[in-house]
C-alpha cells in the first residue's frame, strides 16, 4: 500500500518535471531527446529496453513521456536480446538504448544475433559530445564504424532536425525485406541540441508494415508440378514462416496435401507439433530420403546441414521460398527459387495443387517408412522418459515439465543438451511460441527473451505464461535479469536443468578430488561448474523463495506452485545427473558435407 503511494507520488512529480522541461524547451524550441521520442512514437515503437547513464538518461524519460514503455535491464546484451525478441514477436523493431562506448560495445553481440536471426532491431546509443571528439572524450569510441558490420544501416543523424528522417529510415531498414538490425548514433550534443519546433518534420510519415511480396505465378506452377511428380515430398517450415505469419496458409497446405513437414527449431508451432503430418521424430530419415523439399523461410545453413549429402539425398530438388533473393542457391542450387513472402506463395501453391487434385496417401511407402521410424524413435524416448531413477535424466525432466505446463505457453530455451533435448520434448502448437539460441547459437539470450515475451503476454495475451528452460551454464550468462523480472512483475518461470556444467559436469565427489589434486585453474575441467549450485536461492534476494528439485514429484509440485504465482518470477532448480546425455545420434550434429 505504502509502496504503491510512494511510487504514485514519484510518478506524478517525475512526469510533471518532464512536461515542464518539455514546455520550457518548447518556448525556445525542441531538443534532440524529445524529437527522438516523438519520432519513435510516430514510427509505432512500443518498447525500449536498455541501461541508462550519461548521456541518455533524459532520453529514456522523454520516451516515457510520450507513452513508450522503457524497460531498464541489468546488462546491455540482455537488453539487446529483449529488444530483438519483441521485434520478432510484434513484427515491429524493438529498440535497445545504451550509453556511449562500452554500453554500445556490449550490444554488438546482440546486434549480430539480430542480424543472423533476421529479426528487426533498432539500436540507439548515446555517444560523446561532438566537441569532445578526438581529444579523449568520456567513453569516446568510433560507434558508427563499430556497428556497421552488425547492421543493415548505421548512421549518426547530422542535426536534430534530421532525427525524424533517420528514425524512419532506420526502422524501415530494420523491418523491410529480410529484417535485421539498424543503428543510430546519438552524440550528447545532438540529444541536447535545440531547434525551432516548426523547422522539425515531427509528423514525418510512417510507411507502416512493409508491403507483402507476391510470387511470380509461373514459379508457383513449376513448384506445383515438381511436387505433383515427387515420390517423397517434404515441407520444411522455418522461422521466416513464423515471422511472416504464414501459419494459417501452411496449416491448410499441409492438411490438404498430407505432405510430411519438419519445423526448424523456431519454425515449431507454425503447424502444431501435434499435427499427424509432423515428422520431427523421424527428422534424419525425412531429410535423407526426401526427393523434393519445399523450403519455407529457412536457410540451408548448418542447422539444415547445408542441404547437402550425407544428410540430404544428392539429387534432392529444392523449392526455395524466401523474402531475400540474395539467399537463393546458397550452398546448393535450388530447382525453383521464388522471391516471395511465405504466406502469398503458400496460398497460391495450395490453390494450384487443389486444381491438380494433388494429395499424398498416408499409406504410401514414403509415409510408411517415416511412421516406422517415428515409432522406433518415440519408443526410445519414452523408455528414457519413464526412467525416473535418481539423479534424473533429461528426458524424465522434460516429460514432467511438458505434462504440467499450459499447452499455449511461450517456451524460451537455451543451453546445449537442455535446448536440444527440450526442443523434441516440449511441444509448440502455436507460432512464435519458441525462442531459443537460434541460428547464431548464442548463449545468454534466455532471460532477455523471456522478459520480452512476458511483456508481450501482458500486453497482448494476458494469462499466457512464459517458461524459460535454461541449462545451468546458459543461465549464468544473464541470470541477474531475475531482478528485472521482479521489478516489472513478470511471472516468468525459470527452470534450470542443472548438470553442474557445460554439456556435462561432474558429481560433487569427483569435482572435489580434482580440485584437491592441484591448482583448480589447471585441474578443474573447463566444462565443469561448481556442483549442485543453489540457483533457486537467488529468489531470496527479493524476499521470495525458489524450488530445489531432485525428483519427478518435486518438479510437478514446483511447476504447479510457480504457475499459481502471477506477479513475480519463479526459479525451479532441477539437479539432474551430471552425466545425463542425449540419445545416440546417427550423425554428428555438425556433420559436414562430403561434397
Ligand atoms: P530457421 O532458423 O528456421 O532455419 P532462418 O533464420 O535460417 O530460419 O531463415 C529464415 C529465412 O526466412 C531467412 O532467409 C529470411 O530471409 C526469410 N524470411 C523472413 N521473413 C520472411 C517472410 N515474411 N517471407 C519469406 N521469407 C522470409
Ligand atoms: Mg549444464
């Protein structure tokens, strides 16, 4: 109660002072901070994540004064991850705000992650006053140059008057075509510089979302002909399809044609994992044997084994659909390459295939082979999952988690085994409901992504939960964001699958004896972390308590109790066998091409 009143009082004083300063500025003109805030608002920006300091404190307040939500985080990298995740979830760039020098440099990994994942992000950083440049200014750094490699567009608006045009351009670059990162550099002198408000194009246009790219009908025909002749067709659904909101179209294509489909990790949920046409449990076989692959918004990079033998048939024919024609024929030549948004292409293809009365029989040899494989693989996983001997293995943990979380939860996940095994065991039946380490394989993204997802739920899907499934090593990268989750009352459920290390760890006794053998810097295995770390006790920093689990029953109880908490995060720390592993794989996960 008391706290509520104090914060209300603070809020009103704080807002009054912003408005007063705005009014004062208006009398003389408008400064860069307020021009920037108005420009972002005009471009429809809803969320800014960041860490403030000189020279962007007033900037963040100016954002709030126009109704933009500002979320202060604990590490700039995590802020940058949160901003790009909100970009992926909303289709509008999320903004990350950082201070000069080290602040911006801490965001470089985040910008690269957004570029590699093709997610829209607008990075903003303060920089040293222009009249201190070259003479050793505070946190002086070549920020535009440093950002250029990690962005589609990087610039410094040359005057306050040009800020609206630069913001529009940066938002356009981040969102148009293949989405990615854009950077605007904001010297202190630009932010505080004042100009006559009449001379600033504050009402500069907002182009709205990029217009859809439609496919060339002749290419749709060729794709339909190829599919109609295929003996072993396969659809691969990537995160481009998720980003492009192609779910209704692809569901109809799959249901009408009964072509088996495979989602990529973040393509999961575009068509529900529960669909009878999903062949994730026979992934290796499906990739290896397919004679025609329709690739919808995914790249033939390491995640799809470059589209090459030994993981794909040497004569496989690929129908590649992408918003970015630069991607065509990368690593293998596609038979048909269609420059199009996924949605209109799939709608046109479905119509064309219906005219041809094309549908696959689920009793043909292709489907029979896949189903056999699915049965065999599922049996193996089930046997592991039903083995509840202690310490637990991954499969038993994930089976229990899956059985106890709401089916429509957003799953955020990172870690090595934790992410890989969890991808198979935790279902997604809705699009854009899985956020993970992605194409760049970045560790440390989880808590930032979870902050963004929880905000998105609060504003767009109240009641929906975010389950953040972390390896113990992965959690360590950005674990302090738990404080951010507390501050903004975000009910993220963090589940730490704790095996005392990276990939694998050691049990307490072995670890102790190794450490006693000599200097831990030379004796402690680089993949090992401290054993049985009580991560759940981080909750006590905030006057709450977490959950330590060793058994299936404890996990069940902890998930239930955490679901009942709706105004703060929860931590469930699950101690598993440090030697627990994945099921044996036919191929090494990074099998190289033999071409
Ligand atoms: P995944 O991780 O699922 O394999 P990738 O990130 O490799 O996916 O590939 C996503 C692809 O989707 C990129 O090549 C990108 O250009 C493309 N893409 C993004 N949005 C769209 C869209 N709306 N329509 C078509 N392709 C898209
Ligand atoms: Mg681990």
